[in-house]
C-alpha cells in the first residue's frame, strides 16, 4: 500500500512575513499523509525551521545538474541537503518551457539528486497541443524513458513522479480523475516493464489546479498517490484541506 504524499510547490512566491504566517497556521495542522513543502531557495532555512516538529519535510524546486564549482547563479544539491532539504522538484513544466530544460537535463538532475540522497519529484506532462493531437501518452512515455535512461526504477521509487498536464497548471482547468488516472496507469505500466515491484512502490502525484473541492476524487483513483499543489498551497488552510483529502 502506497502512503499518500502531498507536496506544496510555492513556485516564485512568498516573503519572510508571508512565510511566517503560513508556518504559524501550519502548526495547528495534523495531516493524514506525507507532506513536503517546496519553497524558493532563499527561504529554505526559514521554512525548514518553521516546519520542524510538524512532520512535513522540506523540498526545493530545482537543483543544478553539476557538482559545486564555477556555475554562477546555480544551487548545488549538496547545498540543499546542507540546509535541510529532503526533496527536490525536477523537470517542472515551467522549467522545461521557460528555461529550456530538456528531457536529458531533467534526467541528469534527478540522477544527481538521487546520488546525493535527495528525493526527486520528477515532473512529466503534455501541452494542450499535444493532448489535442492525441499524443499525450507518447509524450509522457518519452519523458519517462529519458528519466529511466539515467535513473533505475528503484531509484525513482525513492522519490516520486508527478504527472502535471501543462494545460491544467494554474488554469483552473483540472484533468478529470479519469484523464489523470489513464496517464498515471500508463506511467506505472512503463515503470513495471523495467521493475514490477519498484513500480508498485512508486508514488505518482497529480498536479494541475488541485483544490480542496476536487482533491478527494482525484486522490481516490487507483494510481494517483497524492498531489503536487501550486496556487492552493500558498494558503495554509487550503493546503491543509487538500492534505486532509489524502486520508
Ligand atoms: P497549480 O496547482 O497552481 O495549478 O500548479 C500546479 C503545479 O504546477 C504544481 O507544481
């Protein structure tokens, strides 16, 4: 039985004051699932300290594919571990679309995270054009194949995968539970072709306009093991309500 996992992706949001408010509200929450909060780099120490004792773990939203050295503006996985991160998102569609991250680079980042003992949340998902062209499963399979080329399944199972249809991110247009389940099942089948046992252990999260009102139905799908939450994670009470739906 896979324990549900709900992760907050704050993206490029927050401030010292807003984070402190969020963390104060979170102190009263007891979530029935595993919880990760992925904060912007500069706030990781603050958020890590604020989450201490709450059971929620700290995550980052990106890492460098390189070891520490002369890479101006980059942040190494070693540094994330050093400030208390246990998790890191790799391959978010915003990084793929806006910062040119390729399937291969994303896989390299996942492999580097794993090598450092950081759990990657590796994101895959199709654009609206790709879905309308009937290419969803093909696109996601190619993204997964690139990950599997650099990370064995049992290593991916150490972290988590996230299916985030690009057209559902921040649009208020959620994939239906059936649409999401179809892709999650295909991802798990692809994992199972390499290692059936590890595939059964791997948590596959859904992301894209998850709200308190639609989370329970999504999380009830057999291959949906939790969520990666953007906008709704910025309000502690909304995020807590989504976590409660993962019981
Ligand atoms: P929203 O929940 O704002 O749609 O964002 C989803 C997402 O991109 C999480 O990584």
